[in-house]
């Protein structure tokens, strides 16, 4: 049986995802959030996006890895 999440639970999942993947600089953690048939659309990009955990992780790395050495002024 699939459990339906409340709005608060969905928000908590989204906040954890952003904290781990983006703020934490760990794109490999994205794999835990997506199924094989999941589709990720990178809104600013003209391409169709990515499908499945492998492709989604690779897509997220394109944006996250260049920021690893970023130091705000």
C-alpha cells in the first residue's frame, strides 16, 4: 500500500532534499528520492531533462559541482 503524505510531510521531504543535495553539495543523495520512471526538468535548460536516478544525479551534478569552490564575497 502506498502511503499518502500530508502537505507538511511533503514539505519536510522537499526541505531535506534541498538540504542534502543542494546545500550539502551531495548530488548522489538525489538517487534516494527518485524512482526509475521519475522525470526531472531543469527549468532554465532547453533540454527535455532527465529520467531515472542515474540521469537525474548526472543532471544535478552539472549545476552543483561548479559551485564546490565558490566563496561568497
